[in-house]
C-alpha cells in the first residue's frame, strides 16, 4: 500500500478520524494547469513537487524551465526558477550550479527541446558531469507548436510535418536519449520511466528520486526520461493515448536503469575505468 | 471506510482515473464544469466500496483527487 503521498508534513486527520493520504504537494501551486485533458505533464509536475517536498529542497532549489508545453513550469512549482532559451536549459543550469553550488538545480525539458535543438547542450552537460538533474519528458511530438515531428517520433507516426508517417529512410530512426546519455562519462544516474500506469508512475518516481539524489550527494549528472502521452497531437482520446504508450512506445523505448554510479562524489570515481562506455548496459 | 473527493474545478474529464480504479466506482458525471469538461465522480451509493488505494489520485494529471482513508469499521458494527 502506498505511504502518504503529497504533502511532506504529517498526515492530516479530520474530526471523524479520517486520514488525508493523498493531496497536492506543498511545493505545487494550487492553480489549474494549461495542459490538455490527459496530458502527462501534470503527473510529471506533481512527481517533481512531491520529491522536492520529500527531500526538503523547497527553499534551496533553482528550477531551469525550457521551451515547449512545459514552459510555464514556474507557474506551477513554487520554487525559484530561470527560463532558458530553447534547448539551452542544461547550459543555463550549468551556470546556475557553478555560481551557486549549494543550490539544488534541475531542468525540466521536453523531447523537442532536449533531443533536437538542445542536443549539444545536454550531451556536453552530461559529459562534463555537471551536478544537476534533468527531467526529460518524451511524448514523441512537438506539443506546443501543434504536433510537428520530433527526433523521438516513432516510425510510421503521423504528425503535421510527416502526414504520411515518419519514414526511416528519409527521417531516420527515433533517438533513444537515455541510452546515449548513459554512455557519457559524467552521468551518475540515467533511467527511463513511463507515466502510463499507476505502477509505472510509482517506479518513475523512484527513478526521479535517484536522479535528484545523485546531485545532492555530489555524484554527478542525473538524468531521467519519462514517457508521456500527448492525446491532442496524437489525435487520440486520453485513454487511447495511454494504451499507445504501453503498446507502441515502451517496446521501442525500454524502461529501466541504464547507468548507476556508486562513488564518493570525486571526479576520480567518475573517470574510473569501470564506468567507461560499454561497461554499463541497460538492465 | 475510505473516500475520495474530486475537485470539479480542476477535473478535465480525461477519465484516466476510471480505468485504474480497482473497484471501478469512478464514472463520468453529467455535470459540466466552468471549463466545459464533464467531470469524474463517484456515485454516493458506491463510495463505501472505495479501498483508499490512491490509484486514481496517482494517475490524475490535474491533482484533482484527494484521498481520505478511514479506520476499518469494527466487525459487527452497523457501519460495516
């Protein structure tokens, strides 16, 4: 059975002895989101809020928001935040973290932002082993601009810029970001979770906790990819979109931990031969 | 006795909660909220079946569901 989720404070009890076991996390603002019905960004936001509460980081966090549907993250999560140019959230976060190493710094990016225009920034931030955490929401489409093809769009998926479906010969195969990031030297934790079912959401939260904790322990770069649905741009109902994640996305984007580094947080431990590319594999 | 409360202002009628409920007591109501969405509800007569598992709240993208978990009624009491 799940423990008390949401607010990190002691569970609330009313006059009749009922216990409030699930509510909005304290670091999440009570405001309706602008997301479409069934959009998984709301779940990802809540998980971020719950973890910030549970790890006691609310007063010590700087969020770096990206461009895309998640652009208004600062409206929903009650922490200090910086808005980065498109794709440049890891570069901005690098600056924030180096100027204020005592702060907890995380970026929240979508696949159009991180895997396309921001590919260089994310690769080099991971390779340098910046002490930051990245939440990467992958819904295989550019959501905010109206459903164009993204680097992660699945083969055969129809979008407004590939109306006949993505063709492997013409546009290449979808990029598996977690596998790429796992092979870079500075990555301390890399995993892929999914937000399509209760079980997967609980597992994704555990991955996010680890990605956050590698930063607080000073081990290196924490990366977590979350498979999410975009019912509006997939032209599906929210329930059908969830089913598509299970049936089509998870077989191509396998879930699990791709890299997990144990160490004391010194550069030496990260550069040790046992953490060299090829030594770690997806489980 | 457990129960859930659905915030009708926040619910967007995506119905993800209806699929994950282990006792399938959540359904779409005929009430339309200010944003034009038909909100989810648990009929009053079914609320006693709620197990307080919080699956619906876990999958709700809009944090519209609060879960209250009560003490189990004692065997033999009228409430059971």
